C-alpha cells in the first residue's frame, strides 16, 4: 500500500496574536519539571518520554505576561492536565470515575492529607491546588473549580463511550470535546490575578468567546495529534475520526471539513470581540485583559505543537514548513494491555516510527 500522508493546515497564518514566550520560562520550567518528577507518576522510561513533550514550554507560550508565581501555576497546570490525560486514556470507566473523584476531592480540599494507596493523581492535584490558592483570586479559583469539575465529568463520559464503542454526532462531539480536552481549565492562569464577577464571566457573549478559543484548540489539536493517537489506538475521541464516520469521508475530507469549521470559529471570535458588553470601568478593564490573554492560547498551542516533541519528535520545525506528515501504522493494542496508573506507557513518536520499521 502506498504511503499515506496527513496534511497540516496553517491555522495561524492570519491570527492577529503573534508568538510570545515568558522571559522566565527556562528558570521556572526546571522547577515545574522537578515537581512532576518527584511525584513519580510514571516509570523512568515513560517519565523521560513525558518530559520530551515539554509541557512547560506550552505554559511559557500560553501565559507570557504572567507573574513568576503565575507562570509556575500555569506550567504546573499543563503538567497536571497531561498526567491526568495519560492515566485516564487507558482505564475503563469505573476506574476513571474513581480517579476523577479523587482529583476533585483533592482540588476542593488541598489541606486534607491524601490516604495511603490512593492513585498518585490525588497528591499531585492536592499540591497543585495548594500552590494555586496562594496565587489566585477567589473569583478565579471558583471559576477554575467549576471548569475542572466539568472537565472531569466529560473525561468520565469519554471512558464510558470508549467502553461502549459509542460514536457521537459531530455537534454533540464538539460540545463534549469542549469540556474533555481541558481547554476551559487551561484558561485559569489567564484570569489568575483578576477578579471578574460571575455576571461578566458567565455572560453569554463571554461564554461564546471562550468557547471559540477552546473549539479552536480542539480543531488544531485533533489534526496535529491524530497521527500519534491513531498509531496508539487512541483516536476514538478525535474530531477527525468522528467526521470521517458521520460524514462518510476519508482522512483528507475530514481535515478539509475541520479546517473550514476552524475558519468559521476564527471569524466568530474576531467579530464577537466587537460586541463585548460593558459591566462598568473596573470590570471592563479586567475583562479586556482576560480576553487578550485567552486569544493568545491558539497561537501558543500551534507554536508548542511544532517546537516540542509531543507529536512530531525532532521533526516539528520541518513539518511546520512542509505541512506533510507520513501516516504511521497502528500499533498492536496487545502491547499496551494492562499498562495503567504508574505503569502507563507514554509513547515517543520516534518509538512509534521505529516499531513500524521493525
């Protein structure tokens, strides 16, 4: 069979927000990486693979204007979300529900010691919540807890559907993907120091703008991550898979559909910024800062995708130019059977390529 390729759209070609990075990223990244390593969530081999993904870089790109403490909160959050992702992607629904309960309890009660024998996600989340509480305003922390609860509920729903081989409609999938991709919790550092009241934060127009950003991250991520996910049999919850199934099209057709959808979202966001309601001078200035902060997120996602080793290994900058990636063959799922919790396998893209060649 002839080699198939994935063609990567230039999603950020006309995005008005340029790439920026926090000046303290290297210094704070050392601290955040050491924190994750100290929890020992993975085997040494998987920990090394996890670190190649450079989630600290994503935090530095996503929160370039944060205070030093805010940057640490942002980097730690990126690490936390991806540790949770690695753990929950390979578990059955009851185990994911148990982990979600542990994580949410730790987030709500960071002063409470975690019991012996509990999944390590509990202690990692407890430590994160303790640090975040010291840096965040009460309003920001309340919004974060709400979004994190919704995120975990959606992760459990994903596990339920994975166990039952359910394929949602495209519209339904986009709605739940908005929650389970961690996009809303990831915006927490964008308001960490702000005191935006609920009447503004949850106003329909602001919710719509926030959804646009999260949906943009979904469209970009689900194309760039597709190769890695399909090679490891984890593409069931990818927008490309759903579009191929529901629209009876091939991979190229699905990429075209998602690209058009992404462009519609971009237009909706840019236009929506022109119609932000006023909540008084004090709130308006904070809201403007928040919207500028979240508008940076798609750019940071795009830059990190090519600059880190998560999806393209050492060839990210090459692929950013060529926009063409060879589609990998699927890995035998039996090779990863039973690998969960601290034994979960975090795959390097180079390793997946080698397994195909071998």
